[in-house]
C-alpha cells in the first residue's frame, strides 16, 4: 500500500511542471454523507440501515490543473462516517461512528470550468470511535473512545464523483478496509472475547457537496483592460 501511495504522489508531482498555463490552488467544502455498509455477520447479510451525517465533514483540497481538461488533487479531510445495524431476530439496534483524518490522491477529467469526473484513492486514519446500543428504541449503552483499538490503524478507500458547472457535486466512496479490527479483545464477565471476530462490515456512501473544486481565480479570471480604455 505504501509503495502505491508513494507512486501516486510521484506522478502527482511530476505533472506539476507539465504546462505553463497550469496552476496550484486550494478549495474547501462540507460534505453531506448518506452511508451504508455491506455486512456479513456470521453468514447473515441483513440488518443495514442508512445513516445520515451532515456534520462534521470538512474537505480541504490542494488542486493542480495541468490543462483545461486534466487536473490532480490531494488534501487533508475530516470525515464523520459509520453505519446503523439492526441485529437480526432481535429488538436491538447498533450505531457505529468514526471520525477519520483523510489524505486523498486523485485526478479530474473533463472541463475544469464546467462539468468533469474525478476519482482516486484516499487513506483515512480513525481517531475517535463511538458505539451506541438501543433495545426496544431505548438507549442502553454508549461509549466514545479516542484512538480505539476496535478499529484498524487506517482505512483504504476509493472514490468516484462528478462536479457540475453550477458547483453541485456528487461522490461515491467505498471502504476497502473492514470497519472493525477483528482481532480486538475485551473482557466481559471475566471472559476474554473478540466481539467483531465474525463481523465483516465495509462502509460505502453517497455524498452531496457544493463547490468542492471551485477556484474563483481560475473560473473568473481578472479581465485586463484594453490599452485604449486605460488611456
């Protein structure tokens, strides 16, 4: 994984001198996330419920447009992601949430001043984990842990999206890494157990963004006055 990330960064840097008309610029936007999970809990694949998370999702990107139709981006993001799970054949609902720090590497294809597609890879480092349990719609348990061992050290993800000329942006993202650390061990009633050992859950989501890649300087260049207008 590290070799692939280094390769992407080298390619990204190599294009930095590709065109005299190119430029670097930064953009930022929020993200409204509708997340789901592909689940296999001891052979049972049912129970997933859509999770809506409009806050707190911050995306800060560093863009490089090699031409009018080709661009690259990286950045630093904070993301609220997780899923809701109704335990089959019970009245129990579980809510899992993680705050992650993400570093994307991707490319943009299309009209940089209009509609274009983008995609890439993002590595995310979880730093805050929350888990809630509800029985018969009543909350029975809740805990919040910083840098929890219930999660892997990082998540590998892939994304694909489209940016429209008016600034609206739709993105699909899939987490290649499972949500839980299946080797996590805790003690319950003096017995050591692995609560996620047989729980496979890969999160994916669709999100809405606005002006994620908008560059005011690039899309609204300053008009130089005609010589006759100056004098």
